[in-house]
C-alpha cells in the first residue's frame, strides 16, 4: 500500500517534485524564487558554478533569471514538501511488490478516478487562491501608491506655504533695506553739498594765501584766521544723523532690552565688588540680571572688564543675547548664543580692556550698558512658552490647594468585603478625626444599598460628631493600576449622623472583577476640606467656642463661685487665644503644604 500511496502522490504532483536538471525525484530540494521550480541541491550547485564560470552571471536553468545559490529557498525539516519528497524517495527504494499488482483492475480504476477528482479540486482551489492573491496585491499596490501621492501632495503644499512665508519675509527685509539705504543716500547728498560749500570757502582762503602779497596777507591775517577756525568748527559739526538700524523679522523674535548704569567706577574698581543689575523679566516670563566685574574676573583681573548675563529664574535653554557698552564716540558690542542654566552666568571675561574703558567710555566716572535676550526662533520661543505655561499651571494648582486646605486626608482599609457583597450588608470604616475637631467615618455597601442592591457599590460619608458645616469630600477607590483608580467628589452641608454619598459609586461587575478586592479587603482614600481657607478658620473658631463653652460649663458645675471667679480672672482673653491658634494653624498649614511639595 505504501507504493500505491507514493504512486498517487506522483500522479497528483506530476513533475513538480522532479529535479529539472536530473529529472529524478529531488534530493535536498531547493526552490527557485522566480519560477518556483525544484532542483536537487547538488544539481543546482554544479549548474550555477558552471554557468558562472562560462558567462560570469549564475542563472536559473528554467527561467534564466540571475540567481545565486543563496537565493534558492531551502525547506525546513518537517515541512510538507520535505515529507512528500522523503516519502516518495523511500517508497521508490522499497523492494516490495506494489499492492496494485495484486488488486483487481476495478479497484485500481476507482482509486485513479478519485485521485483525478482530488487533483482537479486542488487545481481549482489553487486558481481561486491565486486570483485572490493577485487581487490583494493590486489593491495593496494601489492603496500604497495613493498614500505616496497624498504624502507628496502634503509635502509640496507645506513647502509651498513655507516658501510663500519666506518670500514674503525676504520681500519685507529687502523693503527695509532699500528704505534705510535711501535714507543713507539722502544724507550722503545733504552732506556732500555741505562739504562742497565748505570746500569752496577753503579753496578761496587757500588761493588768497598763495596769491596774495605779504602786505595784503598781513592786513587779512585776522580774517583768514577767523575763516579757518569757522571752517574747522563747521566741519567737526558735520555728522550723518543716521540711527543704527535693526531689521524686523516675523520669523525671528524681537529681543527684549534693558539698560544698566555702573556709577562711581573708580571706587568699585579698587574693591572689585560685583555689580548686579535689577531683576528684569522678558516676554516669556524668565527673570534675568546682568553681572559686572569692574576689575575683571578670573584670568581677566586687573586687565579687562568682565560681563555676564544670568538666568535668575525661568526656563532653561538656548538663548541669543547681546551686551553693548555705550560711549560718546561709539559703542562696544558683543553677542552670542549659549545654553543658560539657572543662576549661572554666560558672557565674556575679557569684554573690554580697562584702559580703553577709561579712555573712551567713562563719563562722570560712570558707564552704561544695554543688554538684551531673545529665543533663537519662533519655534524655540513657542516651546519655552509652553514650558512656562506648564509651570504656571502647577503653581496655580499649588495655590488652589493652599486656598482649599484639607482638614482630613487618610487612606483606610475595609475588610470582609466578599461576604458583604453577597449579603448586601454595610461595612463601617474606623472613625477618623480631622484637624478641626470633627469625627468622620465611611459607610460602604459592597453589595449595594436600597434599590441599587446587587447592581452597584455604594459609599457614604457620615459626620459622626461635629458642627454642621459645608464640606467638599473626595473618595478614591484605590487600585494597583493608577488608570483604574475611581475618584468621585461631592460638596454637602453635613449634619451629624446623616450620611451622604453615592448609591452608584461603581458597577458591581466592575467592582468584583476589576481587581479592587485584594485579600478580602479594599483600600480607600478619604479627603475632606472646607470650601476655602477663610471658611476653615471660621470652622476652627466654632470648634474653639464650643470647646470653651463646654469647659466653662464643666467648671461652673464642679467649682465654687470664688474658684470660678479666680479661674476667669486668670484666664487669657478668648480673642487673644483665638488669634494665637489661628496663627499657629496657618503656620502648620503652609509647613504641611511645603513638605507635601518637596515629597
């Protein structure tokens, strides 16, 4: 029967398992990736070696596609084609007589017809699969080509928009340049005419001196001296009134500039006391100051003036900065880009040598500096503003916490949850004391309460003992995964022994199957706070007044009249005690907030 099965496999597969070179059943088969024909490993290796030695390029013997031995697919041990090849090889080597020789011709014909039907069915299935493959390949190719086209269109549109912006920016800069150039040219014409006029007077005086006789020169000496002096004064007064120009750009942020004057330079130079400018704030919100060493810093001591710009508070990062020393005849300028860290200065040790400073820039023993700073570009500025906004948001949140201080914030556990889930009974937390004088506890219904039994987890908060007041309270159902923590908040005017909360805090199925129950218990966080800090002080006063009233009532019941009078005379006034208590409360409040921020 084994031989019959091998014959059926040969009939089904036909020539597909025959080597295209030796025309025998393949041994250690290799598949051509182009035409999907099988070859013996030894046959295809010898073929490729021979073709490469003759033509220089190895190629498949069937499809003639350039291929190397490594390109041919090797089948893994245990694969279907490998099992078929090995089975056919074993059956062909077996010396037993084929079972078909002893079988009736009718049975052999039926087997042949069955094999033909299977072969036809497999061919049809392969054709349908091949059609699906071709259709899928075309669809994927079209979709990917469409994505490439859309991607290129988006890129081209973005580049077009950027080019329009850049061209507009270049146009405006060229306009500024031409306008300033026209101003400079206008001044050139004005000054040229003035110089021509003075040159004419100068030539006239020169001609008089060269052509005049001695007697004539002696008579005109005073006039000529006055003319030369006037010409010198007029020439010195000629100056182009053209202010330095700074190009305005929409793509580069405008720098923020400040002035700083250093006075009594002679005195501070001897001591080299560091001169700090006032703290100034840029348009992002960062705080800066200029640091000046009058007699130099480090290797520049007694040689140069040292100037550094310091980021005192704000967003660390790269900035463009400049420092300019103002002088009567000209300015000394320095600019650079650096990465600024908080409270660290960046600038120049050798900003300007001390002799040049004294000779050209000191006026009334003082000099003046202009320093400026800006973000590198608009994208960098936006990033810094975004970081600044995040810092402000955290500061606002911190202030909100200070304005609404907690009077109770505790984590507690509720046990025996599984049984209570089935019986819908109520579980009570331990009694918690706030920092005012009130007592609180939670009522937890793991199986639900009233009409929500069997469908929801219910949680309620009770003021066990205290003064009726309005409070905001938050309950957290804790979980090992932060995203699954359930948090709910309410505001309510609590009355003693009247619980208030949620009948539908969490669905029963989510509660049971969500991993909230650990070792037959759940963990909750309870936060109770008055509406604001002023209300908390008011509540504190109410508790003090009640405590004071109870104390006085107890004293009057158990003491004599004289003892009561003596106690009242030695007692500190209530307003004074309340003021001290309030101050102590506020100090503790802000100490607690600071410690929480540090944690």
